[in-house]
């Protein structure tokens, strides 16, 4: 009987010692913190590592997470300054910096952050209209972060960021905004199309102008070169004629040969003989008559001088010369128009 009692006492002692060891030795993980109360009063804050507590005297409260936490709150209806109800989703990033304050200064810091975010959001967005609320997210985030960080500082929290996930206006407003955006896109498309057509017309006109300018410059240079060539050809002909020293007879004969070229062409039915043709014929006739009268000069009567005969201009000599000229004119080819 005594052996059984001793065995029971021994087992109870071992269980008591084990319980004391379990309650006395605690290991705090990394990025965690624990608050110790001794006889119901705050005693100290435990850091990561091995810690010895006094059993049945010290009590370790639930560990607090020191990492940055992300909390997403459900959509909240907010009224803007233009009396439109919008639904806004928020996300808050915060971190526990003082475990003692987070334990004793606030009962539920997550719920407190949620309610403070809702009230601050309604206060900030209530002073903006719908368009400003949709386009001023950075401004709203900054104001929310400043208010929350200031209010949660005494709770041992630090709010690092506040983000707006979505701002959903009413469906009627969404339809109106879509129509407005569609009309704006159509207007921009029409403007871009008109600008493209305008630029195309300008470039086409510019290209045509440049083409006409280049074509005109080419024609002008070609005309100048052609005129220079004709001038050089005329100058060479003129120099060649003067270098050959032609007499009046050759010039008259060349003049007569050039006359038929005036009437060249099928459309020429009538052509006018220049007034200078008579002088050319007389000059050519006189030259031919002079060639015929040259052998008769020795048969003149004695006592008559050539000078006198030429000075007096006797009718006989004139008639003879005229007859010779008339006879020689018969040997020339007739002047007829090619078209007649």
C-alpha cells in the first residue's frame, strides 16, 4: 500500500515539475512580441528568443505580429459634393511598433483602423465631386494616410500606406461616362482624320509645286542651251561666210535658192515674194551681163574711151546690157511654189 502511494506521489511530482517547466520556459519566434503580466499587472515585453517566466505568477498574453499587415475593407458608400453615391474599396498597410500600446491602448486595433478609415474617407471624398474623386486618388491616399497615421500613433501602430482599390459610381453615371468617352474618342478620330487629309493634301501640293518648278527649270535650261547652240551655229556660219569673202553674185544666187524653202509645207497655198527679189535679180542679171559684154570691149570704135561711154551711159549700151540680162534671165530656173 505504501509503495502504491509513493508511486502516485512520484508521478504527481513529475507532472508538477513538467508543468512548471512548460509554464516557465517560453520561446518567442522572430518578428513576434509578447506582453508579460505579473499578478495581473504589466511587467515587461518579451523579444524573440528564450525567456524564463515565474510559473503561476507571470502570464504571457497572446503574441503580437510585428510584420507589416495588409487589411482590405469591404466597399463603403460615400457621397460626393455633387450628391452622387459612389462605392469605394480601401486597402490599409500598417505595422505594430509598440506591443504594450497595441495591447492596452485599444481593444481591437484592426476594427479601430477600419472604422477610422471609413470616417476619414467620407470626410475627404465628401469635399470632392465625382470627376475630382476619380482623378485625385493620390491626393485622397495622402490625406487618408496622414490622418490615420496621426490617430493610430498612440495605439502603437504605424500606417505606411492607404490605397483605393476601386471607385464605382452608379450605373447610370457609368453609362453617361461611357457615352461621353465614346463621343470624345469619335471627335478625336475625326480630328486626326482631318489632320491626316490636310497633311496629305499639303504634301501632294508641295510635291506638285516642286515637280513643276523642276520641270520649268529643266525647260528653261534646255531652251537656254538650245539658243546657245543656235547662236554658236549662226556665229560659225557668219564667220565662215565672212572668211570666204563672197561677192554680190554669190549672195544673190544663195538668196534665190532660199526662196523656195519659204513655201515648204502642204498647208501653204499662197506665199508672198519679198520686195528684195527684184534687186537680187537685177544684181544677178548685171553680173551675168557683165560676163557676156567683157569679150566685146576690144571692138569699140577708135577714139571712144571707156570712161566716156560709162559716163554718158549711151542707150545702146544700156539696151545691149538689158538684152543680155534678159537673155541670161531665161537660163535661170523658174521660181514656182512647191504647192502650186
